[in-house]
């Protein structure tokens, strides 16, 4: 393949070395990727599938990665895309309504956190896939707006707008902020 | 718990969704991937046309000419019959519009909940044309309005495949048997016989015949396009000899010869900036595209450049406009529809119709047309150039599309809701 607009002189790894290098990188980043997918999708089985899809996709395009130090960001972008595809396809999947019957939490979890969980579960479900990704990448993965823009492939202004709308909805679901009321 | 700020309560809730370490089965299968999954061939050679055998000229024999007068008469009669037959067939075939220039308005195609619909704008009646358990989206009309290309995904399968259907949804043909990832866009050639699609993180360019044959990947890599909107490839009018593409992670515009894959760089983005959404003028002489200076705020401006890459200049924007991008030519080539912002984000977005290539303020819609947009919308002119159809990407997708009167800027929402790109059928005038 003729490479257009890329710097020359890149080092080609032998096939076997490349497989080993990829396997090592994938293994190293697996836990973080799976956990991120789990938080985005809210389903551990689907998180497994999305992570596996992302690894396959990453391997297929591993030759295009110029800088191994960028693997994590590059792979995270692929994973985020895989999760977004799954969120979008859910519109076509049968949905089973689960009755919201809060159980008494174990392990010291108080009623407020149960209320929070239910409220946020419901509010999160009303967000579109792009808003969900923005929320998870900001509040779970602790990425900056610019980093989220990089992972999701949209301008920073778009990320800000998505975050603004999504957090407003989540805040609204949580009800009045007692801190602010003081 | 309630002592925490709302943001911290969100963080706590998200941490509770964390499934923990990856299960061992996943770890085992993931580390096997590079050994079990065959990587695609890096390049598929472009189809080569083998030199066809040139038939040797038959020598004239002494039995020809005057002695075959009877045969000549028979041949003439056959020819006359053939011509009459062709005229009859041509007379009964549906009239189609030319691929460029103004045409009559046909149906709008759109996707909703994974199915494809067309809506008759005269009666206002929507009709499902492609349905089923698959998720079908983003229909794009051929330039003669006879067919649609769209993408399809299936739950549980990675990637998407392209299909072509007739305007009524019948005769569905698979175009890309292997699933494609990260499809940036696709388009019909002017004669409707080919389809170009850009996909993958590296920007693979694939051309296929619209009857499902002749799939080939061009011998080039463009480094991909990072945006989901504004990276559609398109064939150059009038003959489709070249294709303009965004590549290098939105750092360059390329023009590639559709036959021999020769590549030339049309425009290079400034450091830290980018390029997006190139569109050929209907006569194929110019390309309008968007270029920005910084990813931190919207600074996109419309540029117009000659097809050979010379004369690149910024389209004049009105005072106060902080960005002025995503240009789309009218079918007669005299105007551009542009999305314009009077703030660094999407706070005060308007759609503007300006004369081309002069630019200026032109006619603007009210900012309310976009209703909390989260991205610059894809837009398409009506085939007769009287109005513009756009899909606002708002916070609560899917949303209604919006018609904008190209002369007054008045806007109205469509009765149907969709998140697919606008697609308006061209019909013979």
C-alpha cells in the first residue's frame, strides 16, 4: 500500500514480533478497556464482546499505528467506537423492562445512594450514545474535554455541548443540590 | 452521600457500574487475536484490464462486395428493424435527469429505527421501503434518482455492509460482502455504475460496481478521517474520473484518480487545524471545503480552490461570524449553503445561503432552526434549488429534519424524525 502524507523511515516489525508486541500491549490495556466498556454499556457480557471487537479491530489496523506510545489513546478510540456502535444498535434490540424495585442495599450502602443509582440509571438511559460516552469519559475516565474530543472524533466545542446537556439532565435527576441550598 | 456534589455523585454512580477486572476467558481470547485473526491484505491490487486480443483484419476475398448484394439488402432491413426497436424501447423507458444541474424534486429518503422510508413531498405520505431486523441507515440517492445505497448492520456482528436498492426498496444487492468499520461516507458515480466508500481508521478507499461486482480497494492509504460527519468522498463532475477525499486524520484533502489510483494533494491544513467536507462545484471546476485553525474552538472557514489545487481563497464571511463552514453547492452552481456560527461553539448557529464564489452575509435563518445543536448538520439542496434540507444533530436525537426556503431563510420542521443524512431524489425536469 502506498502511504500518502506520512513520514518515511518507519520501522517494520517482523510478523512474529508484531504479533507478540500486539498481544503484550492488548493484555496490558485489557483491564482498563474492559472496565471502561462495562461502565459505558452497563452490561459485563456486552462489555466483553465490545472489548473483543475492539481488540480485533485494533489488530487489523495495528500496522497503521505509528507510535506505540500512543497505543492506549488509539485503542481507547477504537473501543469507544465499538461501544457507540453497540449503544446505537440497541435501538433495534428487544428491551425488557425491569421493574424498579429498590432492594435494601448490602454493605453499608445507604438509601440515598440507592435513590441516586435509580435516578441516574433512568436519566442515563435517556441520553443518546454520544452523550453517554462524554459523561463516562469525563467523570469515570477523568479525561479532559480535549482528550474526549480526540477519543470521540468531534471538536472540543461539541464535547462541551454534549457534556453540558448530559450533566444538566443527570443533575436534574438527582434533584436539588443540598450543598447549593446551604 | 448527599454531602457530595452532583458531579461526585455521578462519579460514585459510574464507579458502581465498573465490572472490575477482565474475566480470564476474555484475556485468553484477546491474547490469541493476533495469532487467530488474519489481518486483511494490506493492499488489494487494482483490477487490471488485460489487453484484449485485437482481432486480425479479415482479408477481403473475391467473393465479397457486388456478389453479396442480396446479403446487404437483408442486413439493411435488419438494421432498420433494430433502430425502430431501440426507439420504441427508449420511448417507453423512464426519463432520468442529468447527473448535475437543476432537476425536479422527487422523494426524500430517510432512516428511522433501523428501517428506510421515502416520503412523497406532495402527499406527505411516508412509505417504508426497506424493513427487517437489520439496522439500515443513511440512504444516498444515485444522481439519476433510480436507486439508493445505504449501510446495514446486524446486532452481534461487527461493522457494516453497503447495499443498493431500487427507489422503491426492491432488488436489494449486496455491494461490500466483507463488513466495513468506521465508514466515513459513500457516493454514487455520476453514471450510477460505481460506488466509492471510505472506511476504516486508515481511510481505505473501495470502489465497487453498483450491481455488486468488481469490488476493489485502491492502492492508497489516506490516514482516515476522524469525524463522523463531513468526510464523505465524491466523484468529480461530469465524468467521475477523480474522487476528492479527506485524509491524514483531517489534515489533508486528496484527489485520487478513480482508474489508476494516482494521488495528488489538494490542500493541507495548518498545524493544529484541519480540513473537512470537500464538495465539487457542479461543473467540476472548483472545490469548496471547510478549514479550521484550532481544535479548541470552532474557527472553521469556507475555502474555495480550483480543481487543480490553485487559487485557494477564503470565502468572505460577514462581520461577527466566528466560523463559516461546511459549504454545499446549489445544483446550478451559483450559490453555497453554509452553516455559520456567531459564537465559538454552537450557541448561535444559522444556515446561510450566499452567492458563489462571492460569499458575504447572504440569507440567514434564525438561530432557533438548530435548537441546541451538538454538531454541524449535514445539508442538501432540493434538486430544483428552491429549498434546503438539513438534519440538525441536537441533544435529543433522532430529531426532525428541517426545510429551509433558499430565498427567504424561513424554516420548517419535517413531520418525520430521523438521524440520517438528508437525501433528496432527483427526477427528470
